[in-house]
């Protein structure tokens, strides 16, 4: 299995220059023009440098998933403000983006290998290349010996490892992750966070990571954006200046980690009461 507690060094700080992701004065109102519109996101602005890992935290219903969906171009309702991914407005099926959700969406009739290769198959990557890449990624997430097994033979944590392999195998420069470890037990979660840190250090993607777990946000991120209750606004954008490489487990005994936790908790409380 993967040695999840040893993390390879990150490949340097994010480069300066054009942002990989940029939102400016983003407003999202569901059912606009109807009898009961819902203001979900209210004048949100942020930018991510290429290779940055940024977490988005905030109360349930504050618009985190909505922001990710807007970035993918999956939401067909119109928004106000500007949104750019690698300099271009969002569009559905954008190969620059890979999206990973809380529940693994492994197909039960496919092997672990075929599941890890599935996203590439949809994108038309040639068979030989996708198999090679999927095998390589499965090794990186510690599933090298399970390539021929079916999902029913995998634990929940192993299925999320496979989903991580599939996401990184796409080799998209931008990853959107919506509570990918939200349904895991605490121990498995720590292990998977380290697996993710390893992958990110190796592949250095730009990541927007949504979570309700403050410890997870601190352990993984370069910055944490704190949102208020609906309508979602940005309460704070907190740099996480803990040195890398990090071990998620070792951080639990670092006082700076606990200081950041208290700071983020305070900010969440501050934004806990929305307008509606
Ligand atoms: N397709 C939709 N149509 C109408 N309203 C929607 C739609 N999607 C989201 N909303 C509303 O927008 C608001 C933000 O929802 P969103 O799912 O983005 O919240 P969230 O921050 O991801 O919450 P959680 O932490 O519970 O996942 C909610 O009030 C929700 O009801
Ligand atoms: Mg959500």
C-alpha cells in the first residue's frame, strides 16, 4: 500500500502571472424572474494562481457547490459577473477541468482499472495510453494490486482512491473537488488526504476543494476562503503559511495548526448568519 504519511516536496510555489481561475463580482440567482428567486451567491470575487490549492468553506447552502458547477459550465441558468478558467469563460465538457464528488461514481461492472480509465475513455484518449496512465495512477494511490478487482471488492476508502486515480489520470490542469472525503471515517480521511497531497505535489494542479472539515482545509491548502451563510459572500481569504511538505497526521500536534483552526472557526461563526 501507499506510504501515505511521507509526502514528496511540492514543486515550488505557484507561478505569478495570469490566474488559472478568476471570479469577479459573481452573482448567482436561481429562478430569477420567477415568483421566488433564490440569491445563492452574492458578489463573490477570488482568483487562484496556477498550481494553487484553495479550499472553500462555509455553512451548508452558502453556494460552494454552485460555484463549482458554474466553473464547469454545468449550470445553464445565467449568472452575473465574470468567471474565467484559464482565461476562458466556463463551458460544458471543458477538458481543462476534472470534477470529483463526495460519492464515488464507480461503475460496478467495470474493474478498478477500467474505472480509473473511464474519464479518459470519455475524452477519447487511445486505449493503450489510457491503460498505461490508469495503471500508473492506481499505483500512485496504492491500488496497484487491485487493478482487476470490481468495486464490490473495494472498501469505501479504496473506491475513493480509485476515484482520485481517475480524476488525476485525466491530467486536466484544474481540479474541482466537492467534499471528496466527506463520507469517509476520520482515519481513512486522514490517509486519503495524504494520498491527495502526494498526487498534488507530483502533478501540481490548480485545485478548488470544498469541505466542511476545517482541519482538512488547513492541512491541504495554500489558502482557505471562508464564505458566509446564504447568500454566500466571502468573509475572509486566509493564507495557510504552514511549511510543505506537510504530513496531515503530524500537523495535529502543531500549535500553528490549532491557531489557524481557531481563526477559521471564528470567521465561520462571524459569517454564520446570512441575510435570508
Ligand atoms: N439547481 C438549483 N435550483 C434552485 N436552487 C438551487 C439549485 N442549486 C442550488 N440551489 C440553491 O442555492 C443555494 C446554494 O446551494 P449549494 O448547493 O451551492 O450550497 P452548498 O454551499 O454547496 O451547501 P452544502 O454545504 O450543503 O453542500 C441553496 O439555497 C440551494 O437551495
Ligand atoms: Mg455542496
